[in-house]
C-alpha cells in the first residue's frame, strides 16, 4: 500500500476516481441525539456474513451493510448529551460514488473460541453489473437500484414506459424516465482478485477485463485470455472492482485506471504488471 500512497502524494487526481464518500449516522436511543460524519474511503470493507447469516449475494451483503444497526452491550457508544454510554443505532450510507468502485470482501475474521484468524471460503454471487439510484427517502444518498425497485415495483423504469396510454401523457412519462436515468449510476465488474489457501499463507491471482472488454487471467508467470466467462467464476473472489459504465473513458481515465490496477496487482505478481503495461500500451 506504500506504492498507493506514493501515487496519491504525486497526483491527488487519483482520489477523484477511487474515493467513495461514506456517511455515518449515529442516534442515541435514550435522548435521540443525532451524530453525523463523512469519511473518504478507497474501498468498501464488506462483511459477507452476520452472526446468524451467510450472505449468498453481493447485493444482499451491501444491503445489510447499509442498514441501521443497534450497538448495545459491549458495543454501546458514548453520548455527549447523556454523558454516558448508551444503546445507539448506527448506519452507513453512500454519499458519493467514484468512477472505480472497489469492494473488499471480508473473508478473514478472528475466531474468539480458538483465538485465531479464520477464512470464510464460502461462495457469494457477484453480479456483473451494479446499478445505484439516488435514494427517494434521502436525496443526497445512493442505494442499490434493485432494492428501490423491490420496495416500489410498480414504479420501475420499464413499468413507467409501459403505462403510456394517451399521447399527452407521453411527455410526462418520458420526462420521468429521463429523470430516472439522470439519477442512476451503473457499474460493470472489471477486476477480481482471489486468495487461495488459509489465513497467513496462500497464493493470489486475478482476473481483469481490459478496456477492450476482454477478460484475462493473471496467475504468476501465466497470463491467459478467457472466453465465455461465467459469472460463477467470481464467486470466491476476495477483492472486486467495478468501473462506471458510460463514464468518459478517454484521457486520464484510462491512464489512472491502468496506474491503479498496476499498483494493486503488484500484490499479485510483478510479471503480470509488465504484461499489463504492454497490453494497455497496445490498446
Ligand atoms: Zn443521549
């Protein structure tokens, strides 16, 4: 990560592409005092299970991550008004989305019974695209589009277009559809990094989709072009990256993307980096 910091010192522009603004809201259950903060994150550290559940799909895990949570017992928080620790409700929310969205699946956890770290090797379904929309309840927040449509299925985009019955209604429906498009951001999966083995040992390899939309597998000295990539291929990934669809792909976007991919996948293999440089130099 030192190399990432070096790049950032040299060029803060990189932050514009990778930085997620995360809001954190806490509410005292005793006096209702509300505490709000914002944090710049480069990745979303995403739990893939709870104390009672293993999440089968990335969107379920994201939904859970963005839900209200109650901090009680040993997790109570200090309230400035009550002047003591109290039960506190807490939630994270997405204030600003980046061009490149990076999610680290938290596959390692500390097992308090055996007093050692363990790895969750379970499969989790990784969607090839993620769609976000501005929240209707909180206009300055982004949430998963599928979640909104599940809550209000009769207001989905396709339904809006399908309800045209009179010519004079068309412009209203089209305006609503355009408005919906304006407040939507779609991302496509373009990189997945895997860890094989147990905590403290093992081997990393990665799949990356080029800017020409061709998938490649990078594994030590081996680089292989992939064809007919099935979505299940990514189910055991450890770190995934999505890039914004329909975003401006010209100029600095490509340069910065390649820079960060190179830094990130140095962790995987130096040979892969050399290949990446030649690959993108040609494209
Ligand atoms: Zn309080």
